[in-house]
C-alpha cells in the first residue's frame, strides 16, 4: 500500500509516467511506430524533398505534420504552405531543449510501422 501512496503522490507532483519519453522527444512528440516521414535539419533546409513530402501528405490524409520550432518561421514556411494548400493539420513543436536531430515529422494518428522513414530525393536526370 505504501507503494500505491508513493505512486499517487509522484503522479500528482510530476504527472503520469510517460512511455518512451526519449523516443517521443526525438520524433517531436510522437512515437516512432506512427512516423511516416522524418527529415533532419539539412534535408529540411535543402527543400529537395518538398514534392515527395507533398505526395506523402496527400496519401496519408489522417496524418499530422510536426515541425521543429528550433528553425525560424521563414525556413519552415514552404512546409507550412504545403500543409495549408492540402488542408492538412500541422504543428510547430517548440521545446526548451533541443535533444533531436529531427526537424520535420509526418506522423499518423495510429501505428503504421514504416521501416524506412527517410525520403530520398530523386537522382534522375534526363
């Protein structure tokens, strides 16, 4: 019973225990199994992935675009424009600490378990 009381007190002080907090921090507040696409800072800044990302956004209508607030609005604007144009939900995630190298996540509301969550810019040249 003492453990139950201690758990109750800790829950009241710190909030409920969170599953995989490091994973959620890395993927901008969502779990890896829900991630459809994840881009690092250089990929977001290069904007080479915009067409492929837009296709994924259209294909996964129930997903949400999560953008790392560590980047300025002007750098995130092309991604916000895609979300607005496709009438897709998005959020800018701002945290005090930046413990992730992920700067954009397209995440579903349910588990999708996509093995390769990185986009690969087309290298084709005619």
